[in-house]
């Protein structure tokens, strides 16, 4: 069993994976592993975010995020409470969603949450 686990880790690393890490944001910092694996996280434009009572409303048009492709017929609208927003290390907005459009992580610039 240990040999199988070691072999699986070698294959994972050979394929470019890194245990315990997400992928790198364009600003050079690492998205946390629990937020994403490969393309779940991406920067989003400030125009897609609206602040309201208790949190943020994020509207992603088809094609504006790697996980919300142009083939989608409708925009994705997420209501994100303040306590779900994490501080953004590079001062940009970032959204991590799964392929169903469910929220994984949301990063807000300092002073915006």
C-alpha cells in the first residue's frame, strides 16, 4: 500500500502537481489549496463586484472566468457575505468557483471588506 501511495505521489509531481498548494495567481502569490486545484481561481474585474448590506454581489458573465465558460447561457450571480471574503495579497479581486458555479473562495482588496 505504501508503494502505491509513493508511486501516486511521483506521478502527481511528474505531472506538475504540488502537494498542499493551489496554483499561482497572476500577481505571484499562491491561491490556498483548499480554494482551488488548477483553474478554479482567477482574478475578476472590479466592475463585476458590487458592495451591499452585509457583503458583496459578484456577477460573472459567460466567459469572464475560466470555470464559467462562454457556453453558459446566463451570468453567474453570487451573494458573498463579508465573513467569506479573504484579504487579497495583490490588491485585486479574485474568485474561486467550481464547475457548477459554487463559491470556493473570494478575495477582496484591502479596505473593501
